[in-house]
C-alpha cells in the first residue's frame, strides 16, 4: 500500500481538524498513513507515527474540536532542514506528503518538491488551505477564516453594547484583532453593525495608512456626537510614518501585537478620555462556540478533495475553493499549483471591499452564517 504522511502546520483554526479528518477518512482504507507531529518540525526530527485503528479513531473524534490535534506551531524550515525532512520520508519509503496550512506551508511544499527532485526521490505533495487571516492566495477564502470572522463580529457587536451601557463612565473601547498584513478579520468585525450610530465606529486596516492626528480627530468627534467610540484595529496596522508594533521576535518571526494599547494611551494622554483597550486573543481562532457551520463543512470537504488528488497522482497542487456563478452561494473545489500560490504572496483586502463594505459583507454572509442576528440599532441621546 502507498505510504502517505499527513500533518498540520502554522497557526491553528477552529476547523483545522475537520480537514484532517476529511483527508484521513478518505485514505485510511487504501493507504498506510503516517501522522506528522508538530508540522515541519516533525518532518525534520522524524517524529512520525504509523496510523493504527486506535489512532485513526482518536483523530476522527477531533472533527469538531478546535486546534491541531497532531500539533502544529511554527518552525524555521531552512533548505538544510527541508533536505533532512525529505531524507526522513525517503528512509520510511513515504512518497506522498499532505500538509494543511497557509502561505508558508504552500511555499514549503513547493521547495520540498524541488529538493526531492534534486535528490532523485519521487515525492508527491498536496496542500490543504487554512488560515484565519484569509491572506492565502489562489482561493476565494480559506477554511478557518469564516469562523474567526464570526467570532470577531459577535464579540465586537457585544462589546459595543457594553460600552453603550457604560458611556457615562468610560468613552472609548479599542479592540485589536489578528491580521498581520491583511485586514480581512478586522473588517469582518463590522458585519453586525446595525446602524451608523452603532459600533464599530472606526476600523483600521493594514492596507490603509492613517495619521495619529486623524485617528485622534475621529475619536474626539465621535465621542462628542455619541458619547462613546468603539474602535477595531488589525494587529498589522501602523500609523503613517510608523512601523507595526511588535511584542517580540520568535524563530526570526515578528510577533505582532500592542497597537490597541498604543492607540488607547494616545486617546488617554491627548484627548483626556477614559479608554479601555483589549486584544481579542486566541479565541479568534479557537472558539468552538462561534464556529460557522459552512466553514466546518468546507474544511472537511477540502480534506476529502485532497485525498482525491492523492489517489489521482496529482502533485504540487493545493485545493482551492472557488465560487460559481450560480444563483445563491455555490462553490467548486479545484486545484491550484502550490508554486503559483507561493509566488502570489499574501492576499490583501481588495480595494473595492475596503471602499464598499456592503459589498464585502454580502460576500461574507454565506460563509460566516446567515443565522447571525443584529441587535436593535442604538438610539441617539442628548450629550451633556
């Protein structure tokens, strides 16, 4: 039987495991499967386990569980380590590698394929998309994003109502979302905005530069009019002339975070308003209660589609979700070369979505869930 290694790489999502289960259920009877522990690190350190009945059933039980049951994380995948990973696969006579991941994962698969060819080793590589940032090229959207967007929209809707109740005590809330260079998740936070009076009143995106002075003017004017201001900012946003705010560097990778705190201190020090800032945190990508049913379904289906590519001998491809022109929300799963995906780089928010949020939210509606409820719009009250 053909030997196949399967793994998860990069930051987890609420539906990460659904893709893994879709893949493994489709291949278990026809192949010898090996799970890779902790993504690329497991390939380099030869940390792989042959799947028996007990492990298979254990993985299947994670279909609705967030995180990455095989372990994921981030790992510096240098060319030397890629060659070692290929050698470990060769030692086990594994000729197929399937990884679930984002931009870095697809680029890594492409490089491993090239290294395997240079070593005269036949290696089939197949990618399965995932990311909460939705910055993966070659697909309409990636599994994981819709659930993260759903969590962000519900959280910001509710935080706004909390501030509305407390505006005689504090005036400004600043909420930081994930999104290194792309503002998909931050913009999604306004999906449940019921009227122009409701929050979020401002959303700041990595794609759009704004000066500190303009930000302060926006907040000051909003508080004067409504008595409060709810602000959402992507972690990758930077003021004009400034760099992104970082928490530190791990494995040569910048860990972003802290822009909300910087904004909050500006509001406090320059405007004299009471501001509270908070990071939306890891629940953006791990909240089981906020999972989109459509997102979970598509995550499972892209796993099954990847299994088809494996059986058909397709290599160097990623499963892509593409909307069709049929009435309503319909989509098809097609293949995209991982080389093309890697070369395209991060997929930023299109200009028309930034300028026309109604268009963006119409695009978002079928994947985030049509069951989401907007609250009654806020009433304008006289300011003291």
